[in-house]
C-alpha cells in the first residue's frame, strides 16, 4: 500500500492497521517456515508497510508534541 493511503487514515485506523500487518507478518513467517509460502517477497512488502505506518505515526506524534510546546 502507498504511504498516501496511510496518510489519509486516522491515527486509530493506523494503529489497528499496524496490528493487522504484524499479525500478517507472523502468518507469512510461519508459512515460510513450513514451506507453504508461494511468494517470499510478501514478507518484504509487509515489513515495508509496517515501517510506513510506524513512520507516519511517529511524524504525527512529533507534530502533536510541537503543537503543545
């Protein structure tokens, strides 16, 4: 998913999406360990989506801290 799509989400939606992505990553790793994963690049894509969500959450947190100061 593109970062623009994540930026359109609210903070609560991002937190729930992050939880879903972490669960998906766990499932992908489990499938890979058992030899059932057909496309190993899914793991990299999921990791990148997790990083995008974390980056956006960090940016929003930093912006809210600046607004408070």
